[in-house]
C-alpha cells in the first residue's frame, strides 16, 4: 500500500514536470496567449 502511494506520488511529480515543460515551450512559441495561461493557472 505504501509503495503504491509512493509510486503514484512519483508519477504525479513526473506529470507535473512534463506539463510545466510543455507549458514553457508553449509560452515561448505563442507569446500572445501568455496572459491567458496565467489566468488559467489562477483558477
């Protein structure tokens, strides 16, 4: 049980890292939507 929770936490961290990396790339590619992205994060 504990090991399963640790694996899920690791997966979640990896997913968050991937999302942040893709978000950074998206911001670099499309600066016009940067403000919209910030608004979405605050929700």
